[in-house]
C-alpha cells in the first residue's frame, strides 16, 4: 500500500465531502477547521503516513481537544463536541474505504450522540420535474438523462455510478453491478425508465463521446472521452436542477435519499432497501423510516376523529 500523507488524505476527504456528500459550505468549513487542527497535531508528532496513526494517538488528540474546550469555562453544545470527534472518525473511515489505510484507529471511539435528522429527499413529483428537465438527443443530454435516472432508479452512490463499466450492465435483466465502500460488490436492479435511458445513451450517445482514443470500458464518459469523475457527475446533477427550476438544493446524494424514501413509502421491506443501498448496518437505513412532519400531519388529519371541526 502506497503511503498517503495526512495532508493528502484530508484533501481527498474534503473532496469526498463536497462532491459525493454534497455538504453545505458552512459544514465543510467546520470539518476543515477540525481537521486542520488534527493535521497540526499529526505534524507535531511527525506522522507522514495516515496509516501510521493508531488509537492511542487519536485518543491523545481528542483528550487535548476536549480539554481545550472545557477550559473555555462553558459547556460546549453537544453537536460541537460530537463534530470534533466525528470529523476525525469520518476521515479515518474514508481512508479505509478508499484503501488509503489498512485499519480505522477510531473504531472503538465513543462519540456523543447527536440526533440524526431525516435525510433530505425530493417528493415524487419533484423527481419527475428534475428528470423531465433533461431533454434532447445530443450525446451529453442522453448521458445526463441516463445518469439521473440511474442515480434515482438504483440508489447508488456517485462514486459507484462513475465506476460502472459496460460489462457491469445487463439491460435485459435490468441489473447493474456496482462496487461500494471497501470495494464491496453488489448487484442492484434498475427500473424500465432507467434501462431505456441507459440503452438510448449507449446506442446513440456514448460512441460520440468516446471518439477514437476514449475509455473503452467506462459507461459514463466526459466530453474528452475519459471516465466521468465524481466532480463531473456532481456538476451534471447541479445543471439538471437548474434546468428544472426546482428551488430545493439538489446534489447526487439527494437522489439516493429520495430512492430510499420512496421505496419505503410504498411498502418496501427495510432490509431489502438496506441491501439495495449497500448499508453495512440496518441502523443506517432506519433513518429513512422516520416520518416527516408533513406526512405526520397529513396522516393525523386523515385519521384522527377530532383533527378538524365539523359544523
């Protein structure tokens, strides 16, 4: 395994948070502050390979960090304390997933529990508006429509989507092989609309993007014929959102959230959704089962005998 410096690891992690997770600028800035402090600590300890960080070193950093917080004379907000720990944990888990490190030194860390909010998801009508906004028969439009349909239709991560090769797709069976975190392979189904969009792109658009020297294996290509990057895919989703006129903040993970939410709304078994999304733990999938205030209000109004006054 090639050595990766802490600085390089933090830079790649920052790109992942911005592109794949689509975090807001203020949240990214908070992560940056936490990990800049962590980087300074590692440099003082002359750590030049992220794989050399062990649990005792992380605990030392956290002890120093938490002692500095307590010296302010005020109890920090639970979310602030949690973020200091979560930032470091997020970095090391990312390094393991991306094979930049062999193990995660934060596995046994106990972070303060912060209530997990309901993931932002589009309504079904908003998804239709987004997908229908990408029209036209140019190679790029065919590609972009196929990407949006696949993200929503399969619930795959953006990193999984850009890694799909032509040999990974079985359009007749409606199945796509993807490689998730830690290079774990799984096969996910896609619906007829996604199959049709991919088929049109492969038949009428991909070859023009590939050209003479382009990538022969990758399904989704950029304008130069190379494999589309996560950043490129993020830009395609953003452009689709702008075309649709939706005011909601839309990034690739929103389509993944929407896929999971809509499946559960229509009665899908939670363990099936867990398998589809590639979640290692059912607890990650369970956050999608939380009922939004709007759905709660609607169910209450429809079912409770005293929800409204009858004259």
